[in-house]
C-alpha cells in the first residue's frame, strides 16, 4: 500500500508522513484514480490525522495504522471513507 498523511488534525507536523517503502510521489498518490481516504483515531473516535492511500495486491487496509498510527500517534483505529461515511476496520 502506498499511503500519505495529508491532514495532521493534531498539528504535530506529520503532514507528508508516508510509508517507508513508498515508490510513488505524493502527487501520484493523491491524484491516483484508485486513491482512498483514511483517518486514524483514538478509542473516543477523535481523529488524529487523515490521508490517502492506493491499495496494492495483498493489502488488508491496516497498513497506515500499523506502520504509523500506533507508534507515532497512539491511534488505535483506522477508518476508510466508503459510500459517504467513515467505516472502521
């Protein structure tokens, strides 16, 4: 999965954070026709940051949370924007 943080809601200067093995540029991820929006949040459903991702074969949707959310933010949930609403994994 190619993912990118686009909105650091907490203001911790994490805009632009991305997966370490990214092969796509930021604009390629943002403008990709298959890009999906996600948000990382805590157990009270307070959003910590939002981003976009392009799924690749074998992805399970947890990558931004596992790669970044748990260790850097203390986030415990990832939700994907589907059919006009946020859907937690």
